[in-house]
C-alpha cells in the first residue's frame, strides 16, 4: 500500500520528471494553494506535505504558515530555486522539516521523505539514476560551492545546526573558487554562520561572523538584516547601548522596509524597559 502525499506544485510531469517518478512509489494528490491544501487535509489522511515555493502564484510560504498553524506535526518538505533564498528563510521560520534545491531527483525526495515517514518496502524499487557529472565533478579537488551552500540551508531547516556550521566553515576555507558567480555563496556563508551560532546561543561567535560578513560584503542585500541581528544579539547579551546603536543603524538605512519596522519596534521596547 502506497503512502498518501500532498503536493503543492503546478508544473507538468514533463518539466518536472521527479513528479512522474514519485508517482511510481507514492499516491500523490496535487493542490494549487493553501485553502485547497487545508481542505484536503481535513477530508483525507496525508503522511507528508511537499511544497514547491519557486512557483510564485502558489504563495507556498503563506500556505505553509496557515497549514502549520492547524497541523503542527505534519512533516513538510520544501523544494526551492536558488532565487528563493528569502522565501526559504521565511518557510524555515514556520517550521519545515527539510529543504531540497532544484534540480532535484525523485531519489533525493524519497530519501528525504523516508527520514520522516515510513515508506512501505513494496513501494520502493531500484531505479537507474542518470548521471549528470561533468568533467569538473570528476576532479577530486572540485567543490560545487552552490550545492554545498544549499546543503547548509537544508541542514538548518532540519535543525542540524552543527552540520550546517561544518559545511559553511568548509566553504570559507576554500582558496580556489572555480566559478566567479560562486563568490556570493562564500560571502553569505559568513551570514549563515552568524545565524547558526545565534541558534546555539553563542552570541559572541555569531557577532563575529555577522561583522565579518558586513566588512567583506558591504553591498550584499543581507547587510541590513545582519545589522538587525547584531542588535538582537547584543540585547540578549544585555549590552543595551550596542543594541540601540544597531537598531538605529537599521532604521536609518534606506529603503524603509520590514527590517526597519522590526528595528523600530525593538528599539521602542528596549528604551521603554530600560
């Protein structure tokens, strides 16, 4: 008997071969939004939810928030594109089990699902997995920086913080980056290490990596967010003067956005209580 899996995705099986292959192992029900997903969850039993957050009109992140409010223990796995970094961070804050970057294979998805629910043995049959190795991959010294970076994000999503730290530190130690476009992942690895150490309540180390990130990537779009987290860290450490400094820095940065609003609220709360 096959497991019932709810899938939020509107791509065709032709453009998403993983979906066609997955159907050979699992009973898949597709939905196109949060309302339909919640309706299905009310009327039927599903073992897991798979959400493609790279399709904008699905509003997958908002759907995850609504579903998590009603179904706190339903395993949720996210599929995402490298452009979805902000959506992925938000989805992680709502409590997903794992995140898998595109391109993805049905084998990778099945392995992830098996971490959270038991897949009946009769549903699993060996498949030939097509190799996509290129000449670079055959080089023992080759490191796919982009893939490793997103492995780190997946580890964070699964609350495997020590594993994520190991991945990001290994990226910072690389001296020979084969592709210039990968440099941005090296820079953001410092930001992610700041996030990881804050999760472990090691605020001193977290601050170190946030400051390294700001210094070495001053024009990165996460710099404002890094200043906000520095403020939060110092407030937690009861270093209120430093917290005020960073909150004001965020508020004065343009444009005025959600980070500015957060900093303003936190500053008012801090001033009022101290």
